[in-house]
C-alpha cells in the first residue's frame, strides 16, 4: 500500500522523475498479486494497484537507488548487512518508512514499524492505511530536497 500511496503523493507534487518501487525481503509472496484487502483499501481511496506483482529485492538493485525505506524492523535488520556490502560512496540511505511520520520521527527505528495487517481483516488494512498515510508529505519534501533535484542514479 505504501508504494502506491507514495507514488500518488509524488505525482500530486509534480515529482515525476523519481523511480519508486516496492520489493519483498523474502520470497514467500513472489509472483503474487496484491492482497485483495490491501487492493480494496487502496481502491477506497481512488488508487488502483491491480497491476502489482510481488518481487524480491536483488542485491544489485540496492546499489542503484538513493533511498531504501523499510516498513518494519525485520526488513530494516535484513537490509543492514546487504547494504554494508555496497561501497560507502554508492550505498543508499536506509530509513524506516515511518521515520517521516512527524508523530514518530524522533523515535528509534525499532519503534517506527508499520503494523502488518496480513493476519487481520479489512479493518486492519484500514488501520495500516492510517498509519502509513502520515509519512508521504514529509517523504515528498525529502525527495524534492534530496533526490529529485539530482535525478536518479
């Protein structure tokens, strides 16, 4: 959901030159479409994610991006050693997605995870929407100031 929310926020801000994509850290869902509950939540907000297919992150992709956003601490901890393999001058910044949420921006990354609604019901996906929706405004400002002005790598 966060990918589509952020893409919409960037487009609304007129930032079209930034490539944004979502990747899984495990192969459990690779090849699957978006969870129907997530799709319904996005659709309720006018966002179509029907084209989404889960893809796992590849090591070579990490060296080609400027910013990596982890949705939960498990993702963050998974990414740390993979990013350490990249030359420091080419290494993207790693941040929690919710580190851009003003309500939790000053908290440690261990407390900035997004609740995973997978084992819940439609209401859990609506709650995740609320949690995720606080970050895109500051993320758009960050991209505008730090990434969009210099283009993608």
